[in-house]
C-alpha cells in the first residue's frame, strides 16, 4: 500500500527508509527511542539533514503535533512535492551505498 500513499508515517529502520526513498514517497520518521545505539535516529537524521523527510523525536511526539503536521502537508501538496523531488535526487545515486557509508562513518 505504500506505493499508493502520498505520505507515510513510519519508524526509522534502514530498510523501510531505503524503500521509501527508492519509491520517492515523502515520509515522517519517528525513530524508536530505544533502538540499539539509537540507530533509528541516525537513519532518519541522514534524510532529515538532506531535507528529504520530516523527523519527529518520539519524546516530542503527541497526537496534536502529528495531526497538525499531517493536516498541513495534506493541505499544502507543494511541501510533499518538495520532499518527493529531494528523494528523487537521492535515488539518482545508489541510496544503499550512501546509507552504508553513513552507517560506517557512525560506527567508526
């Protein structure tokens, strides 16, 4: 069903984020705060720093904040298109190679 979506709200596992990037589907990443070595945050932060997603820290998450963001994005499709285009740029190169390099940088 992801391919039919205008926007995905997701945790920040590397496979999911890579798939969303490949499919060029804008996403709101909410990293699992107790993930091993905080890897989900780093996965999401990579895309966030490239202006390719929205990132909400789980500790800052509440229903109102999430609802307001989704409502804003659904009413302003230009913001979704901006992220979609950024993901399109990223997928011109091999996203998995970039992701692997970033993970190796973090682990070194």
